[in-house]
């Protein structure tokens, strides 16, 4: 669904906000990167490249090597909307990523965040 401003935002502008959020709660960038890699299939080098090359969120997810099928196990509310009920596939992927970062910030155990992986 075209028209969402967030689709055109660069991943490199979003990533530091995720890191700041978790660091305020005494967690680390490594944890943010771990959950994003789990979700998208990027390896460390690929994620670093995505951060440095300025690709949009839409392109970030389009280029994702292997979107995790266990992402469907992510449930709950983000921005007042249940993530499992979002119909737009790209928006749902973005909200999955938001939800995972929120769980890191809240101090949830990594095994639980990664849905037992």
C-alpha cells in the first residue's frame, strides 16, 4: 500500500532510535541487532551495509535474505494496533521489528523474544 511515509524513511535513521530506546533501559545495540537479524535473515555484515547505504525501510525488507517464518508468532499491541491483525504485509513487518525492540527494552529474555529459536 503506497503512501505510508514510514516506507520511505531510511533504515539508518530508524536504527539509532531503536538503539537509544534500549540503551535507556540498560540494554545494548548488540541485542537490537540480534533481534533484527533474527527477523530478517541479514548477517552482521549485511545489517551494517543496510545501515550505511541509506536504503529505505521498504527496500530493507525487500532485500531481507530470509524473513523468519516464526515472525507470525509475534503478537501483541504496538502503536495501539495488534500486530497480528495488520493487513499490509510491509507495515506488519515494520511493526514486528518495533515489537521485538520493545521487548528487548522491557528486558524480556532473548529466548522468549526470538520465539524459542
